[in-house]
C-alpha cells in the first residue's frame, strides 16, 4: 500500500536549480543522476579539497542498510520514520525493511522540492506494508509527528532515522532539543539511528566551509562528543557510537579492519 505525498503547507516550494542543495550534492557524490550543474560544480570542489567525502557518502548509505536490517530483523521493529530522506537511490529504507519484514510501515520526510518530485519512487511498497511521504522540515517536529501519526501507530515501537540531517542545523537552532522532542514522542522500545559528519579533519572542515559559502543550504560539522549527546538517555546498541565504517561492518565491505572516517553513527533504544 502506498499513500500520496503529504504537503506541510500549500504548494511545494519551487525547484531552484541555480544553487546547489545538500540532497542533490549528496546524490552526485553517491554517483547518482538526480543533480544539476550547480550541484556537480560544488561537489567537484569538495572532492578536490577532501577526496574521502565520496567514501563517507557510500559508507553512510551502507550504515543505513545495516541499521535498518538490524532494526527490522533482530530488533523486530515494523515502523520507520525517516527524516531527511534525500533522493531515492538503491536500498531505500522501505526496501531494506520490507525485505526483512514485508509488513513494515515507512514514513519519509524531506523538504527538498526535487525529493518531492521523486517521491513516487519512495512510495513503492510490498502489499502488506505501507509507505508515505511528508513534505516538511526537521525544524517542525510537532508537524512531522502529527502527520506521521496518520500512517504510524505511536503505541508501537518506531525507528527514528536521522542520517546526516542534524548537521543541517546550526547550534543556534537547538538540534538537540529537536531530537529530544522527536524521541520523546516515541513509545518505549523505539530506536534512534543517527549519523553525521565530524569536525575531526581540517581539510573536511575547509571543504564544508567552501560548500556553505556557495550553497543555498549549509552543513555543520560537530565533534564526536557533541554528536554522541544526541543519544543521551537512550540504551546504546553495540558497538555504540563509532565511526560509520565501524558500525557492524560486513566483511565483504571492508576486506579487513575498517578504517575510521570523519563521520560517526549509532543506534540506541528507548527504554
């Protein structure tokens, strides 16, 4: 079962292709085709300044697959709220979850007009399951929760996916309070999966500064300790908050000990 995209308010914003946008730049770094010249231009600048960014992008995607596989499998979660969805690619959250549990229900949330254009690609679903898409901003947690409740049962565990999205907010916008509000609305037995880039590399810091100066959106690297605080009060799933390459890596992915990268992630349970 699928449901049509749900708009936060009125008409969706007009697509601006003249300025780079994070979802499209990320799509370019992942080797996708849903991007424009402005996105590719700044993507190439970042690659020149910090060549490992493409590897980080791929590892972030692999973390999504491993985390959702764990959540739908070992943890037994059947509902997912994926905020900051990004552009559809291989192994979207609903595809991974429904491979494990066809009855899984998934709600995607994003505010990029191009993601909305491609929302139908996210709204495929196995017959027992459900997918839905909400056009909204992570800065609107109450709106997101209200709209998500039309598809998800908030009396049963939900996995909240915040992959690369909290870095979109500066500290002045209180990202920790937003995570706390979202997690606070979830019932016991729910999970938070979160990943973001760290400020542990000077070349990455410089590359992101260049991106921020040339993009309609911005990204804010944080220390590993600051990112780990998003999980405050939750029970960490092993191996805890670690570099993205080191969260339950598959042998075929790493060919040996995984090299740490300038991004960390974790999955934690709400008691």
